[in-house]
C-alpha cells in the first residue's frame, strides 16, 4: 500500500527541551505532513556525548509528546547502528539539526544499503541573526557564545594547540578559562583564551579527533572557570609547557 502522507523523521536526545528544540521540530514538520521523532537511548547519548542524559528516556519522550508537534515519538534502536527504526518507518525525509554533521555523514554512508531513499535535509538555526555570537548565563553562571567559526592568525597552531575562533561581542575579562565547546552535536572540554584586545574568543578543543577544517561551522563555546591570567612574556617553549599544564588541569576540573 502506497503512503499518502509525506513523513519526516528526526533524531536527538532532547534532554533539556528548550525553544531551540521546539523551533527545530516545527521546522522539521514543515518538510512534510507527519513528523516522527526518534529519541536516543541513554547508551547512544553516552556514546556520542560522553555523558548520560539527566532525564530518563521515558521522561524525554513524554516531554516531546506534550508539545503536540510530532505524530509519533519513539525510542531509538536498542542495538546501536542497526537502523531498525529507520528501516521500519521508511521516512520520506530525514531532518537533521545544523550541528548533526556526524549523523549526516553516517546516514549518507548507509543509504545505499536501504531499500528506499529518503531525502536528507539540514534545518538551519532558528533566527541565526539573533543568536550569532549571542551570550546568556545559565543557572551555573556559565557564559555561552555561539556563532560561525572564523579564521584566526594561526598563532595557536605554532604552539601546538590549535583553536577555533568566534567573535567576542561582549565585555568579558581577559584570561585563560576552563569550558566546553559544542560542535557537530558533540560536547568537548576546552581551554579558552580571552585576550586583552577582547575582540575574539579562542578555544582549544581537548581530544578533538576530526581533521576537517571547521571554518564557517556553527559552534557554541561555554566559559566556566578562570584558570589564570594571560601571560605574554614567556618564550615559545615555556608557553607550550604552560598551555599543556592548563589542558591537564582543565581535564581534571571538568
């Protein structure tokens, strides 16, 4: 029997359901007639993000159902990368968030093995002109900035600790900070630099394995705790050793 409705499927953990999630789900639904939301199980969230969700799978599903946006809200596969849910529902469209590049790459690899060919689309950030380099304080007083990664001067590469750069459009004290970077849907620990000039913020992503350039990718930087003041008078070797100590300290703190 041929389907009469165009179905859209999307994936996510949806641990803290916020306005960004709601806008994403609404925009995903606009790509078809019915939306199916697949909520990741705890094991999948841990594998991707390195930490377990605060809310149970049942609670996260319940929260999405309350929004009355999706026609169906279902748990993800019990066996990772089996794609049983995808094969069962055979959606016409798979809608992904702007930060789900890793999932998109995986889906493109498995498409030839499926007996149907869904369209894969990326939903852009909602009102990016309002969120570019915007900052908010969360309950822990963490400063969050988001925007597209800009090309830097390459000085951090010389030190052996490459960074991503975002414009700094707020007043913030200079220093070296412990924090987090969210990119491609994954959270990483980061050593963050705010220089005396205060025009950009740089973040060295700790244990980042990807080799692709990140220019123009959307990223979020969270500034959590100051480690030390900025030092400029040390030699190149001394700076390398100092930054290495910063990284080890941040790994321990976070």
